């Protein structure tokens, strides 16, 4: 049976990096003047080349793509023939609008998966239109790749694509992250969670017999995590809980019938919402009334950050007041496969060191089930 | 005929089986017409047996067969009851005394099966406020036993003592009792848990140790006394669990340890209390198996000679046999399809060895798992090796 794969390249992705611009959003002209060369096309072709080499059934794939360097040229360069063009960019230089308009075309007859080549900016533009309607897989070619939809390398992306086509991988939540590029060019990091897309993930298997295994959906794993968190809430009735941002925590909150902000932090007390989408100042105020507090968070994005990328409301002052021993980290096993190391970058070196001294963190991966995961303090 | 109005209560049986068949995940049961022997008749064809757990070929030993006959003649075919009520025969207690002596522990207890030990005893050893720390590749019966407890669970990396220490440090602050559980010999890779180091670490933290030595019993340690003897720490592992169904050639689970452990175990394990006890013939064969191990060391020696020869030859052809240290020798092929093909072709050529594929092992580590038998001759091994070499080349594995 043939599989329909959408394919889109952002030809200008990654151009800022080589010339020290930290992203190409809004500064293409400057990048070109500084001598930036397009790398997206190379990365896209690398991935396609690897995919053709490892996949025996790649002839069954129908590629739905865009004209010129937005997909067609890269596919043809590898000798791929089953191509349908659904969008042609206007003008000689493409922009974010071309990406978005192409995505609107993809939605008219949605492919099974949309493979794109670019960075976090491209992922964000695509997500704005596609939302959760088509699962995404990113070939890393930008300057910043914090989003969870990217393969770690071009080869890893090819392998994921092949395994998706062979139905060995399944669809699950993946974060779209974004960085404020204006601030970043001034030397400031502000990575935030932009939304939750559909990505492709490794299924989780549980042993159900002596040598029998059953694939469980991400949703079932989240049911277990929710049950675990429910026990924690029951055990600590006089504690406040800060439910942080992201898809995993959001699922847990939903399963517990607790109202939750996907992209923000909510304060919960005795299973009811105390305050919604709180900022640092509001958390500090709440801590005066509720000194006994636990933080419930999950790694966000491709690099396994639990603090420092997203959840920026958890400032060093907040964490110091709550105590690092009161942080509960939960993650689905499929997430940990891709992010085997967790990272913190709180902005406070001394606090970061307290995490580093620990070296490892217990992460809850199922109902009453945990394992240690390596922890690094890391500023990218 | 009853008309089904509300729901069809049996529909899922067929639906779920059909689903397994569609995904090629159903068990194809093979019929042995010969008993489990070095040369067995499997589905009507004579093959060299490389996938039974009958490591020492004791299931065919004349003394075991005689032991079964004698016990049946003396005590009858069945035991009449569960152990707790009126089903403890003298021969059951004789086996337990002999086994404790063999294992060099204070006491021992026989369960109906190994699975009955893990699913019956583990949930009694820990409860609310405790934690079980488990090797990530532990056997399914341990996983099921752990699921029945109210304790928290933590996983440590396969055979990684440093990772275990990290978990212990964290657990030390939080829990009442800590139970560390590991397979002794891991059934997929044939590697051995570092029980000496695990016991040392457990002592530092006041944790209890539990080892499932199903594949080590009768195989490793002096005269096949198991993992305690292998590391010279007899009696230091709190619960040594094993089975009579593999190298011992019979059936039945066992624990060996202190008298306190045994008293606790038979009073609390529901599987032990609520299942019928072994038929006398089983106990007779168990007793004879211990006799044979104590008086005929050649079986264990032959098993290891065969294992070393087979591994060495496979490696010399260029096969990857992983990190195995025991008579379980995986022949790692990589691709699942290729592993299945190799297994089918081996069977056609007269060698019986089954493939193990994802998710039982990592996706790119599909393999044929071979298990050595002391009853195979050098000629048999050369025959099997020849087929491995020929097919390995044919399928571009070597």
C-alpha cells in the first residue's frame, strides 16, 4: 500500500548560523550580505539519500511537495519520481508566508506525515497552519532545533521516516518551541513552548507474559502517570502543586479533571485550581501562603530541558524557596528514548551546581515506577 | 439457541487471536514426539535440539526416571491436597532438606513452579512504603510479581552497579524496606548479574537481595550449585530462587535461604498455599536430580565443554555471539526477518533453534538463541555448526 508523505524545505533555514546571526527570521538580506549559503537543500538531500539507501519500499511512497527549492529540486536530485506538486512559491526568494501557504495546500488532501527541513522557526510556521492535523517530522537544518519534532541528525530522521512507513513508530505529542529571536540576537535566551504538535514516537512496550509484549499508546502511559500524580496529591493534601507547561503535564491534569494551561504554569491545591497561568511574581506571592509546595514538570523539547527552556516562571528564587527535593519530574518512556540526558539551565550558577552535584534525577515513568536519568547543567 | 441481545461475550476471543495472527505474533506450538532429547522429533522431523532448557539432559537420565517410578509406586500418582492442608508428603520434605544441603543454605522450600515463587513471594516481601529495585531486563515472572505489590518500583540499568547505587541512595531516604531483584543468568543474552557486588552494596544500604537463578541453577557454580556458589557467596543472598524445570530436568520452583525466610514464605505465599503439591513422581525425580549432580560431575563439565567449543567455532566463522558467559549463546543477526529466515532454514536442515526478535530484544539485535545440551556429541555440534556456517553465508550474515 502506498504512503503519502508531504515534503517541504525552507530554503533559507540555517543561513544565519554560519554568519553568527542566530536565526534567519527577518534578517535574510543581512545574512546573504554576510556571505551565508543555503544549507537546507544539502540537509534535505542528505536525508533523502539515506532514506533511499535504507528503505526497501521507498518506491511505494508518494511525495507531495512544493516547486523548486521548496522540495521538488531536492527530491529530483536523489532520483525520486513519484512527486506531486501542490504549491509553487511566489517570487525568487521564499518567506515564512510561502511555508504557511504551502501548508494550507497540504491540508486540502492531508498526507500521512509531513516531513520538513528547517529550524524551530520553520516548525513554528508549519504548526501555525497544520496544528495537530498532520504529524510532523523535522530534518534539522536551522540554527535552533529545540522542538520535539526534529530527528537528532539527518540520518536519524531518515531512519525515523523509514520506521514510520513500516509502521514501527507511532504518532504522539511533540512540543514546538520557539525563541524570541530579537532578544536572542542581543544575547538573551528566551525559549518558550509555542504549542503541542503531533510528532512520531517510539511506542512503549510492556511485558504482559513470559515473552509476550504489548504495545501501549502514549495515552495509556499518561493514564499511569496521572494515577501516580493522583496518589501524590492524595498523600500531600496540605501542599500546593505547581503544574508546569507541556503536553505530558496537560494530559495528566485533564485525566485528573483539573483545569490546566497548556503553555503556562498553574497552581493547584487539593486538586482544584488556585491560580491560572501564574508568573514568577504570583508564584512568590503564593509561596508565602503555601510554603509547602511541589513542582510537577516534564522535560520539554528535543534536548531534555526541565528548567531553563520553557517554564521560565520558575526562576532561581522560586526554585530555591521550594527546594529541589520537591521537584517531581515525570516523562513517558518514549520521550526518554530520545532525550536520555536531562538538562537544567536556571540562570543561577550556584543553583545549577546543586543539580550537577546530584548528577542524576529520579524520573517517574509509570505508576509508582521510576528510574534514574543523567542530569547536566548545560548552556547551549 | 440462545439469542444474544446485549453483547457477544466471546467475540473478543476470536478478534484478538486474529489480530495476533495478522501481526505474526501468535505462538506456533511445536509438538515433540520424542521427549526432550538432544535429538528430538519436532513436528515429525528429527532435529538437533538447541532450544530446550534441559541443559544437562537430566530429563532422560535413567536415575531420574527410576526415581519418578519408585516414588509413584510408594506414594501414588497424586498428592491429594495443597501442601498446607494434607498434601505435604515425606518425600517433599526430603527434597527440601537435600536441596538446602546442596545449595549450602540453612533451609529451602519447593513451590509448584518458578512462576509461583515470583508471583507468590515477591508481593509478600514488600508493601506500601517499600521499594523494589529491579534490573531493567528482568524476567516477566518477576515483573508480574512486582506488579502485585503495593510497593514503589525503580529500575536500574542492566547489570550496572553504579546505577543501582544511585537508585539506592535516593531510596535510602524515602523507604522502609528495600528489595533488590535481579535475574542471575539473563535468559536473552546469557550474561550473569554481578551478584557479589550487588550483595555488597545491599549490605551497605540494608537492602534485601533476591535473585532469580532459573538459568543458573545446575549450570554455574561448583557442580551446578548456582549463582551463590559461582561468586562464592553461598547463603549471603537473602533469597536464592530457582527452578527444577531447566537444568534439573524435572519441574518445580524453589527458594533457598534462611529458616526465617522459609517460615515466612510458606505461611504467606498464596501460590504455595493454594496450589496442589507436586505429584510424588516429580519429587522422586527431583531427589534423583540432586543425587546425580552430587555424584556425577561429568554432566556439568560436558555442558561447559560443549558451550565453549560451540561459542568458539561460531565466533571463528564471524558470528556475533554478544556478551554471553553461559550456555545460552545468542547468534545476533540484527534484522528480524533474517533471524526468522535463518531459524526456518536451520529447522529444514535438522537444527532446532528459535529466533528472538523485537520487542523481546532491541530492534536491531534480533537473534537466534541457542541453548547448549550436555547430551550433544562433538559430531552433533559439528553438524549444527556446519549448518550455521552454510546458512550464515547464504543469508550474508557472515
